[in-house]
C-alpha cells in the first residue's frame, strides 16, 4: 500500500492487523494485547520531508483471512 506522508507529521502504522482505519493504527491492539497477552505496538513514522512510502505487513493479510 502506497502512502504519501507530510513533513513533520507523526504517523502510526498498524502492525496488529486489527485497526478499523488501516493502514493507520487506531489502538485496537491495546485491548487485544490485554486479552491475548501479546505485545503489538504501532510503527511510528515522522518524516523530515514530504515523501511517499510503500507499507505492507504479513499480519494484515492473516487477520483478514482468519477474522480474529
């Protein structure tokens, strides 16, 4: 998934695959971590200039497939 990021803005990217605002984190992992004793955290990015990045996560596909 390609994202366009603005300079000096903080972005949180989902790593758990449970976010309702994919690919951005909505902190759903916090409740999931408490219930399942896991340690998912979002990936924080703050670019120093406007940029485009490509992001992917194997967890995104497995969660959709298994509907955790």
